[in-house]
């Protein structure tokens, strides 16, 4: 378990760092139009992928884990699940090509290249190797492929006309990565004959586990598709880059939730309700301690940062980052409630309902605001959706958790983050230095000031870290 945890942490850091390396280069080479074209066409292909896989990533993992010690049962379950996967993904591949032939005209060529993503879902058997806990195998392979794709991007993507190459490298690397796994399969399973019942018995449980997948994707991916339809791919490009920057602090927050989820699940299963609430108090404080300075810090530096990082053509991305930074608070708050209470308590209905509420709000807000405000309108929709998700999740646990205490304890972090924000803004407006140097100074000053204001709390967290994690 320790090794698997280390592998996963390293891999999560890698998939976070690699895009940060390529983003400034790709933004300057492809521009907002190129990035927007890729993002828009990928978002559509993504839906065909997840409908092909349904809930297999979770269902397959869980099912294989149950029988991994019996090779006959393991082989039978793998074969039946994989045939089911072949049926669903084949149907989605056919529907995808019909879709791009009927609805795509301007971006049809890129959409055809994106089909490699949809085809890759047919060969995606990561769920099997996760089920038998062969994390090293899958993560080592994925790491190699991702580093290779990074090298290929810097080698072959040179002009704005190379959007197709960029798409082919990313989509092709995913397809290649999935196909490679089949070469290791014969070590663990033998192919056996199965009947129709063995295959279609997987439909209902897959469909149930698919609900949270589609619910979350509706308000995470839908805004890009709607922005592409109702505005331009240039606006999608601005929005795509702003989302990638926001995903960095969010990754730190969700990493804490990932570590805490199994601990909370174990305590709840052992009826340690008081200890659960004690841990929730501590982790909510830690999350809010991080979330407020991340929100205000990004808001303060986003405009200069966007121009320096992405290039002069991405000035609008700075405005979008300012708006989307607001979601950090809602995402952080909701993540604690969700990963440390709703999911461990198996309150799946409440979790799924909150995601669907977010999707509905996002959809109608996009219809209202995107035609007039374009990418800024999509940000309004996302802010409202994340607020609704966090609010609903908080509402359903209001009688079980000390919500008022969480708000009261978070208030000092808000005030200290505001002080940090004001000082960063003052430095930005009153100190005359080259933009890059000034940006570094603002970041350093912000971190130092906030740390000094919270020195007592930081020392307390360090002292009690073994109790918290």
C-alpha cells in the first residue's frame, strides 16, 4: 500500500507538472484559436469516451479486486467485463464518426484525429491492473508515454498550423499507452469462454456507477462545448488556459482529500463519529488556510502572470483567472464535505444530486451569459455551479456537522488573506520593476506575509501533523 501510494503521488505530481511545462510554449505557438480548437473538439470526443466506458473504471476495479486471488474467476470476470466494454465502446466509436460526419464541418479534420481518444477507450484496461494492484506497471508506462509526448510536442509543434500534430501527439499517445497494456495481460489471465448472461450482468451496476461520472462531467466539460457552439474557439482557448491554472491549487486541495478519504471511511465503519467530527474540524481549517490565500493570490497577479506565462495574446485569460479563482473556495469547502463525509458515509444519492444541480445551473447560466459575455459568461456559469454544489452538500449535512463553527474558524484566514491581497496589489501598482521581477516579488511577499500572519497556526499544524494525517 505504501509503494502504491508513493507511485500515485509521484504520478499525480507528474501529470500536474508536465502541462505547466508545455502550456507557455503551446500557447505562443498555437495561439488561442489553436488551443480552443483542440479543447472544443476534445470535449466532444470526451463524452463519447465516457459513455463508452460507463462506470467501468470503478466497477471493473472493484470487481477484479474481489476475485484476484482465484485465477479462474479472475479470468472469467475479466473476459466478461472486457467483452461488455467492447460492445459499449464499439457503439460509441460508430456514433462518434456519424456525429462528426453530420455535425462537424470547420473542425472535422481535427475531430477525426480526436477519434483516437474514443478508439483508445476500447483498449483501456487500466481498471484490471488497478484491481490486481499493479500500480507500478500502469504508472511507469503512463509516465514514459507522457514524457515522450512532451518531447514530441517540442520537436514537431512549431507553427499555428500544427494543431493537428498537437492533437495527434496527445490522442495518439493515449491510444498507444492503452494498447501496450495488452502485452502484459497474459501473465495474469487466460481467455475463457463465457455466455451472454456473464456479459450483460455487468450492465446495471455499471450504469449506477456511471451516474456520478456523467453528473460531474456535465458541469466540468459542458461549458467548453457550449462556449464553442455559442461563441468562438478563440474564447474556448482563453477559457481552457485559465482552467489549467486554477487546476493547480485545486490539485493540492484534492490531494489532501484523497489522503483523508480512506481514513474517514475506516473511522465511520468503526462507528467513531466523534473522531470523525474532530478530524473534519482540523482538515477544514487546514483547507481554508490554503484556499483563501490561493484565491486572493491568483486574483492579484493573474493579469500580469497571463501575459508573462502565456504570451501577450492571452491578456483576457488573466481576467478569466480572476473570476475562476473565486471557485477555489467553493471547490475546497465542497471537497472536504464530499470526500470526508458524504462518500465515506455512502451518501451517494446526495453527492450525485449535488452534481446534477451544478450541471443544471451551469447549463442555464451559460445560455444566459455566454452569448453576451463569451468566456466571461462561462466563468459566471462555473462560479454559480460550484457554489450550488458546495451549498447543497453543506445543506444536507447541516444537522450532522458543525457548519457554523467551520465558518467562524475560517473567518480569520479570510481577513489575513485580504491583508496579503492588498499588499500584493500595492506592490504591483507602486513599485517600478520589470514585469517578471515584480511578479516574483509579489509572489514572495504574499507567501511571506501570509505565513507571518499565520505563524501560530502553522506551528500548531506541524506539531499535530501525526494526528491529522
